[in-house]
């Protein structure tokens, strides 16, 4: 199976690398929408990102580009995780905040931007 990519269930496997994709979840697990107040509480309720195996994206940068199968698979997996994580965060925002933050294209940058703006306001 060398140099082949095979999708098995919720994982993508190569001969040297396996990436777990998040499984589906119950919509009831989503926290209420964030309207700009009690950010720390909303942020803590976003723990479901962890249960979906997406929290690592909030700390990771895009893998370095490369031509090997492993780097292509890693980059594709990172893009998929980032897409899902970013959209779960955006879905948790009120419509007004969604309009402000939706142009941010990377989940980590989105999370840090929200944290910078609202964490400081909560403590103040």
C-alpha cells in the first residue's frame, strides 16, 4: 500500500501516516451563541471542539509545504481540520459577530482575535 491514500471510516491512511477525521456529533452539544458578553464562559463551553478532535488546530500552524505524499496528506488533513474548526467557531457567534469575524480564514487566528478582544473586556 505504499504511495497510496486510502480512506477508511473516519480516517485517512497512508503507509506511514494516519489522520483521524472528526466524527459527527449531536447538535444539542453546541453551546449557545456568543453575543459579546461572558466570553470566558462561552469559550469554556466550546469544549465540544475538543470532543470533535479539533482543538489542536487552535495551536497549530499550517504544515510546511512539500512534495512527499506524507506532507501532502498532512497539509490536506490540516486544511480539513481548520475548515471544520473555523466553521464551528463561527457557528457559535451571533449573526452580528459572525459578520465581523467571518473574513478571518484561519481558525487559530479567529480564536486568538476573539480572545484578544473579549477576554480583555471580560476582565475589565
